[in-house]
C-alpha cells in the first residue's frame, strides 16, 4: 500500500448515536464534537428503515434486535446536521440500501451533503436483505444486486460528470445538466457485503469495502484479501483501497458464550482494533449502537452517554499504539 501513509491505513472512527433513547440530536452533537476533539478520523451512521412487529425472517429474531433496531434515526439528515456542527472529521454512511432510493434523487442528496460538509462525505452502499423493507418501498427483492449495480453507475455519472444520461433496465436518466457540483471530484464509494461476490464487486467498482457488524479478525483478513485480489483482476491497483471495519462494541462483561471481537474491557477492545489493522483494515469505527446496555429500553441515556464518552477518551487515536 505504497501510496497511502501508515497513519491513513490505521484510522479510527466513531458510530453516531443512532438507535435507542440516547440517540437525540443533542447527544449526537456531543459525541461528534468529542470524537473530533479527540482526533478520531470519522463519524458513521447506518440504515434501518423499519422494525416489523411480525416476521418469519430469523434476522429479526435475535435477542439483541429489539434493542438496536427499534427507533433508528434517518442517516442522511443526521449527517447533514452534524456537518454543520463539526469542522474536520469525515462523515460516513455504513450503509445505505441503494434499491430503496431513486438514484437521481439520492445523487442530489449525496452531492448536497458533500457540499455542506466541505467534501467530507464517504458513501457506503449495499443491496438490502429485509423482505419487509422491500415491501415497504414497493420493490421486489429479486434482482436487487443488479438494481444496486445499475444505480451505482447512475450515482457515479451524476457525481463525476457535469452532463450525463443513462438508459438501463431499472432507471432512465435523460440528457441532464448536473448542478450544483460536489466538492470531491470522485464519488467516494464503499460497497458492503459479507460474501466473495460482494468483495469482488467492491474491488472491481469501488474505493473499498465496509464490513457488516459482528465480524471476526479472520473474516476481515479474508475480505481484505478478496477485495484487493478482485481489484488486481480488474486491472486496478489495490493501493489506496479502503477496508473499513464496523466494530460493534460491547463494553464490560461478555454477552453470551465466549468473547466476540470488541466485547470486553478497554484493553481487549484496543487489542481488537490493532488486530483488525494488522490483517488489512485501513479503518475501524467504534459503534456502540448495538449494546443493549447502551441502547436498550432499560438503559439511562445520560449513563449511556457517560460510558461511551469515557470509552472514547480511553480509546482515542492518541492513546493507541503508533502505526507499525
């Protein structure tokens, strides 16, 4: 990775309070400004359109789902709000489900978000997995990958070209003048997913890959290798590709049997961050929105903010070992 500095390949970010009672605008600003002051490189939101009251999908039946998928705030508006309350820290979305948006509308939203943040936006996209959410937006789940890839092309054209047009299977864009223009000249695209096909798409089409939550060191190592190999097969240099890990943090005693990554003491979480960087992650962001002790119905918002604020201080980039 010769074109990227060591510090840039060991970046550390923070998930914005987005779920549960602690995810108020005031708390979001507090965490964002603290993260920026402590030297964190990025802030990240995520997407959850709805929480079905009944579902046959096992994805909705996890013990933790009621805690972290009830009441998730809208990610783009949240980042637009935080863009005006911060100055330097980058703003990321991990991830938007691309099929849920008309691509021309989403392109305008992302361009404006890039403008109001003075060029600090990173956009993560995926194809979605919830049948209930697809029904809610009036779309079939079939061919969602093909739809996502077509939408990526529309987004890239509208971002990077002053005038463009497109005719595809799912969308049509007439000859269009795209104004205003974004600050960043290249669409800052990351693609999500946890399969070899997803890594291939990221290496072939994007500036990198963003992980789902609850990933292991071995899974990140395999993904990083897969993304970079796919880039090389596509005739692209793997230098500069980003591998962003969403670290679902659980502070304190392990939940469930064994210890998953980022579950435990500050020292253990610090070690997990280092291990992820060692196997190829260029950035890790600490997301506390999945810990029921932070976002659950019995959690006190003030206590949650205090615990997270203390952890951010102890895990701040200056407190971590220098890049090796």
